[in-house]
C-alpha cells in the first residue's frame, strides 16, 4: 500500500508540473535606452520562419498602443550558446514610439536558456538577447536594447 501511495504522489507531482508548463503564457521584456518594457501573452508572438523548424521568430510589442517592439530570430539547434546576431537578417529589429522606422542591429547576441520539444502544448523556448540598433536613415540615431527576455510556448 505504501508503494502505491508513493507512486500516486510521484505521478501527481509529475502531472501537475506538466500542466503548469502548458498553462504558462507567452511573456517578454526588454529595456530600450534604459526604459523597461514588458509584454504579456497578447504582446508576444512566436512562429517558425518560413516553415523552418529550426528558426523561431519571436516578436514583442509593448507600450502605449503597442508602439515599442523588438523582433529576433533564434536557431533552436543552438542551445545554451551565446550567438552573435546576424546583422543582415531582416527579422532582427527595434521599433520605436510612433514611428515607422525599424532600427536595424549593428551588433548584439542572443541565447536560448531553456528549450523543450514536444507537441505544441508542451513545447517551449526561453531566452535572452541584447543589441545596439541604428536608424537606417539617421546613422547617429541609435538605440541600445538590453535585458531582453522571452518565454514562448504552444507555437
């Protein structure tokens, strides 16, 4: 009887942990020139890049009327490695307040800190990033994006 009770307790803890992970919502945050922005489930999105299951595009929009945002692309085959941002990749950008200008990175890094494969309900990716971006029309107009973090699942 004790063995059955122990087995039931272990199974209950395991199932509770699985359901908690599946219930966790998208979230993201970053600082732009020292100002903090946070996005919840409705402001964070993730999708595979053109059907490539290794490339995950993560976008966070926040602020009044979702006017501030960042977008990055992580390679799911590069776990726990600090990877330089490909400055020629159009997916990476910072968008500022009430502007149609998308600032392009000139340097930076990203890192996947947690990743789990599985069906969409249990799959998740978590990571961090930072970069310096420049206005392509005014090269002296730069933005420093720091402390970027994201958690996405069910993509």
